[in-house]
C-alpha cells in the first residue's frame, strides 16, 4: 500500500492526486489545502471518478505518508516575471508545510516556486535529510529542451541542470553535434519563456508538471534507481554549497541515492556557476 500526501490541491496538486490514483501509483491519498472549499470540492470530484482510492483530509496523516508533494502557495501568472519573485509570497505556505512535516519519515517532493529555494528551506526547517528532499522541475525543463531540439532537427540526450527558472543550464555537450554559442543562447532564451506561453493561454501549466511529478513518485515507490534531473541540496557537488539546484541524480525508495557530477564544457560551467550564485543568495534570503 502506497500513501501519497498532497499539500496544496489546486491546479497541479489536484491533477497529481487524480493521476496518481488513476494510474495506480497510490492507493491512499492524504489531501490538504488551507482553502477548505477547494479541498472539499477536489475530494468530491475524485470520489465521483469511482476510483477505489482511500482519501483522507486529516492533516495529521501526512506524517505517515510515503511521499508528500508540496504544491501549495501562489502559482506563477503573467504578472509574475520570474519564479524567484514568488519567494516572499509563498513563505507562509513553506512554513505551514514545514509544521505539517514534523516527524515525517517519508520523501518530500517540492513543487512550489521558487522551487529550488523552497526545497532547501524545507530541508533546513524540518531537519529532513537532503536525500529525502527532492525538488521537482528538471524533468519538465528537460522535456521542453527536448522539444526545442527536435524542432531544430538536433538529436541526443536532453538534460537541463541549474535553477528551475531564469538560471537554467541546458546541457549541449551530450548532443550528437556541436551547437554554436548563438544557437545555445537562442534556445536558452526560448526555454526561459516556455511556460509563459502556456500561462498566458490557459492560466497555468498542468499536464507537463503533473505527469512528471507522478512519474517521480513512481520512481521512488518502485525503487527505480533511474537517472533524472532533480533539485538537490548541494554540499560541494559542482563546487556549490548552501542551496538546492538541479543536478543528475539516481532516484529510489530512499529518495536521492546519489548525485552524478558531469564534466561540463566552459559555457555550461559558467551558466552553472551563475545558477549556484543566484540560488544560494535566494536561499540565504529565504532562511533569514
């Protein structure tokens, strides 16, 4: 039996709960939201599917979940220039989630933006080891990178490291051909604005984040030991400490089993250093 808790059951959290239930990833759900009307509606909507999933709204049950998805707080909208701009707005949601996770022994998947800083903050505030605090975003950024490459007829493995935001680091050195710097910068600019086209058109991203989050939960619950890009609290990896940042990790039942340190080219290393500097400062601001 797998118990999945979702803290914040709005657009993404609600879809995650539905997908995890319908795909058989979780047979028990613990749902919590500070908006009681929304919480009640989401539970009823899930029950109306006829899926045989036990649903609890007892927030105390979160501590006994195998995985907790933290997706509460304000989402990005057209008036929010970058994800980092949500740091102060979502601080109350982070503090509330930290209180709910006292005594929690499972795996935390952080979704709420700015995700990297919030993942670092949750680990610091709760004392949950860094291996069990996984930040979501790298899978989605990598999928968007893959689309940008396909549209240009470029083949190879697509990975995006760094911040889930403006300071993301698409890895070009693993591709099948050399990509000139102007093309790299063009693709990076495209990736930075990829979510905004969705946000402007329908109010927010849903399908991509939800599917990748549920897939990440599957990797944990099945002890998949697969390689994926996730935000992890760093302690010297890539020469960076004091923040959480997107890096290649192996995911299994105990969370982040290992962090792989890839040899980056000069352009990529420069972008990674800038991502580390930016997110470390954001984390300092969040923890003060």
